[in-house]
């Protein structure tokens, strides 16, 4: 006589609580994550201000950073950074065009360029940047500084 073995049911892992676990982990990482506001590649030490002007329409401001690279492999000469990417002096025209396009037709001529330059950057480079901005009709230029205490 042959004996049959009873087939044991295979245990299954319940996946009913899987969405709860996923959302809990997602929430945990969203709360504990730190968001680095700026991943700028340049070291910029801002000079002290002599006079301060407040801008009313902050949406018109576009920033250019001028400073020395944080990473020594990128060289030791001052570089220009726009929108967290390093650009050359010759690319400023394209950058101005992009920024004016983002502003829209009504505000194209009102764009304000805020230069945030390191205190040790040669004024020759700053002058060259201003000439390029003037060439592409970005004539409102401000310099970002620290308040004079």
C-alpha cells in the first residue's frame, strides 16, 4: 500500500503592507535629507559695501558668479559661473539670450544682472564681463557685496 504524503501549503509572504513600508521610507528620507542650496564650483569671498540698493522686482535678477575654482584640477585663474555651471567669457551672449527668453517679452529689457565676484578677482575680468553684457544689451548690472558694518 502506497502512502501519500500530504502536500504542505507553501507559506507566502504577505505584500499587503508593502505600500505602507514604501511610503514610510519615502517620508523618512524626505524629512532627513539635507538640500544643498548651491552646488557652486567657485569660491567667492564677497567685498564690503559702501552703498546698498534694494531691488523691488526680484524675479528680474539673474546672477553671475566670478571666483576661483574650489577644485585645484580646474586651474587657479578666476572663472565665471552661471546657473551652477562654468562658462567662458564668449558664452555670456548665449547666457543673456537664455535668461531674457525665460523672463518673457514684457521684461526682456528690464533684466538685472547681479555680479557676485570674489574680492581677489582682477577688475580686468569684471570689465570684460561688463563689456560682453553691454554688447548683448544687458545694461543693468549690480554688484553683490556684504553690508558695511
